């Protein structure tokens, strides 16, 4: 190879974690295979997802080449911008299907809540790093308040799924920062005691989702339809599955939202329990690699941020699979790197890019 090409290749890949990239690409390739079947061989749908993946991988490369020091300086401004955009959504956002979640910026529509999936844990990691030598209980209270502000805006849209994911990502980070167990137990007790008040504060459709989880057969052609059909598909796959493109629930149009939130039902029906174990192994490998990067991170900011990204990815997978399998309510969370969608794919790859940055920008002396 020509020396100039070798140097160019080195500079392009020097901040890319090859192990993590390979795992991500394997999951994306799996997603394309399932997407082709779920969309009944739709070239437009599959090529659209390929375009989303190329954009997401490009964004991942950009963030991988941004040093953790720069990310730390970006954390607070990014959070303030995100909260400002959420305020703009509340005041001027477009209402689609009864939800005010999008902001029209002229050339396209954006969903600012997706930005907060990265901005919220980043600003909390920045805050705890800033007070690393003098952490007190009040600091955890301030962090919880910082997390509650965007979560409250998103809950009002309403978007329960995204709000819960942001609360989870911030909650993981607060836990990793050393929140005392007595406080965790007290908060858990308080949450259990306040359950009746939380129930009354929920929207009607949110309460219906919980009731549907408990008894989907109560409304088999209405609110329980998604859960019933997805669990049938998962169970009918058996050990080895029905084979690619041979899923009856899929190709007879029984599975709703089969290229997005319920794509795991398509995968389970066609590849069975064995295929599910392979998919779980790939997802767990990504989580394990992310946790290794977090454990070896050189500063409190990078350790907390990497740990939060790893555990949030795990939450994505668990919630989606639980939702499709009928053990969790339907909350509209995609299966990471598999479901169709550009925004969630980009936000996930931003997280992977940050992990790569943390792993490849290590310094002997931290500033």
C-alpha cells in the first residue's frame, strides 16, 4: 500500500474502536436482513434504513474524533440548548397524532427530546466531575433536579417512553456517582407509596397500556392487539424459527409496526429461540465492551458517561424485548440498531462514538 494511503487510513481510523465497531456493524447487518422480511421485500424501506445507518456511522466517526475534554466543555451548553428547544416545542411545536414533539426549523422537523438522550447524561457527568472532591447529598439533589427539567417537558408532549429512557440514563449515572444505598431504598419506598398519585396523573392512554399488560385479552381487537399478536409471533417461532421470509404472522400482516417497535417479533418468529440467543449474545457483547471502556476510563467524567451509555443501551434492548414479549407495557421504544428509524439510530451511534473517544483519547496526565 502506498505510504500516503496508509497514513490516511491511520488518521481516519485511529480513534475507532475496532471491536465495538465490528459488533455494531453485525447488529446493523442483522437489522437489514430482518428489515427486508418485515417490509415484505421493500427496497425503499431497506435502502432508507441503509441511508440512516450511513448517516449514523458518519456521526459516530465525528464524535469518536472529539476528545473527552471537548465533550466535557460541550456538556452544559448542549444541555441548555436542548432545554431551550424543548421549551420551543412546548410553545410552537407541531402536533402530530395528538402529540406535540416536533419542531419545524424550515428545512426539516427535529425532535429535541432525542438530543436530551445524550445531553442529560453528559451534563450530569460534567456536574459530578466538577464536584468530585466534595460530593455531598445536596449534589445528588441538584443532579436529580437537572434531570427532572427535561423529563417534565418530554412528559408533557406526551412521550412517556423517551422520558423514561432519559430518567433511566440519568438515574444510572447518579447511581454510578455513588448515591448512598439508604437514599436509594428511601426513594424506592417513596415511589411505591406514591403509586396511586402517579396513576391518577397518567394520561388515559398510558393507564390503558398498563391495564392491557395485565390482561391483553380484555380488548383483543383494540388496545390488546399489539401485545397478543407479538406474543403469538414470538411463541410460534419455536426453537429454530420458521425461516427467513417465512413468518406467517409477519407476512399475513398480523404484526403491527413490524419494521419499527415490533421488529423483534418478526425476528423471533423467523429465527426462533436459537436466533434470539445469538441476538442476545451480540447485544450483551456490545454492553460488555462498553462496560470495559467505562471501567478503564481515565476520569470521573468519562467513567460516569461511559457507564451510563452502556446501561442505557441495555435498557433499550430490555424494554423493547419485554414489550414485544408481553412482560412490559407498550411504550414505543425501538430495538437498538435493529428497528427502522434515523433519529434513534443517530443518538445510539453518538453514544458509541463517545465510547470510542473515551477509549482512544487516554492521557497519562488529566487536565
